[in-house]
């Protein structure tokens, strides 16, 4: 993909992400105005430990804001990339764009909450659940590819690697069992074998961090150490926001996530352009 094609794709993604957010937010707003908006059940929380911690009650508003922040971060980050990194061919940028595509899939969760689909066991709910899962796998796996397959020697195989990245994410999303009868307080359907899935996600995140540390020693560039730290911060913020159902996790996740995105882009800028 040429720089011109990539920048054109970024523009398309900005428009698409804003449109998706506007439609899903309008769905929530209209149903709220008609008093037809019913929060998901509070019985199953992604972070079960929060049930034993004071001052962390389930809040549908906090859940909606967490989801909105994730979706709105996509056009904001893409705009910064288009503005400041539109002339660099760094492969990390392509994988970070893939990461943002995965984050934008949280729009599907806004539709689930806005249209009260969690009350049904329809194919639409299952489809949206798989879209959300696809996005979360793609986001996490993008960091692995960015840390492991971003060497200059891999640049000519970038298209193949991106195809593998998306294919694996689709495969995992389509084969992972989902239970539409059990809905989390965040509006997401429950994933089969949740502990195994969380372990796999944590392993991928740890692999990304370790690979960046290895590259720092190999190339003697402190920027890769920064990327390792920023990846940990960004991933922690992202994981917190996707599981957020109260204001405490919303604030904590928002600070880490926003700081992580800004610093990640800035580090890529310093690594390939100038400080």
C-alpha cells in the first residue's frame, strides 16, 4: 500500500468511525428520550472484584461514556496520524491503524445497548457480539504484529502480514463460543471459556511488551523501551474501558488510554521522524 492509498484509507476510516458513532449515539439518545432505554442486567460484571469494593456501583451512564470514549478516540487518533505521520512508511503505523479499526468495533456495543438487543437471543445480537470480539482480538493482536513484524526487512511482506492479522482475528471471533443468554453489565455477550480468553489476551500483551524490549536492546534505541511501557499503559487503559461499568473504572481507564494513545503516536513520530 502506497502512502497516498494509506492516507486515503485513513480519511475513509475517519468518516466511517464518526458516522458509526453518530448513528449509534442517536439510537441511544432517541430511546432515552422515549424512556425506552433499559440498562443491561447488573448481575454479571466483567470485573467481578468491583462487586466487593465500596463506591463502585454499576452505572449505565458510565458504561455508555466508556464505550463512547473508545469510539471517539478512533477518528481523533487517525486525524493526528494523517496530520503528523502522513509521510512516513513505518510499518508500526499500519498496525496501529488496524488497532484503531478494532477499537471502532465497540460501536456495535453501543447498538446493543441502544436497541436493547440484550433482551433478545437473536442472530443480530450474536453477530454484533462477534463483531465486538473480532475488534478486541484485532486490537490486541495488532500490538503483537507491531512489535514482532515491524522490522525493515518485513516491509515488503506488510500486505501479507496484515492479511494474516485480520484473518486470525476473524477466525478467533467466528469460532469462539458466545452465550447470548448471559449478558454482561457492559452490554457484551459472555465469551465461552472466559478465563482462557483472558489468559490468551494477557499473553499477547506480554509478548508485545517483551518484543519491544528486545528490539530496544537489539537496535540500541530507547524509543522501543518507551513503546514497551506505552503499550502496557495503552493496553491496560483499553482493557479497563472495555470492561468499565462504573465511574471509577471509567476515570482510571480514560486517563491511561488517552495518555497511551498520545504517547504511542508521539514515540512513533520521534522514532522515524524527529523529536
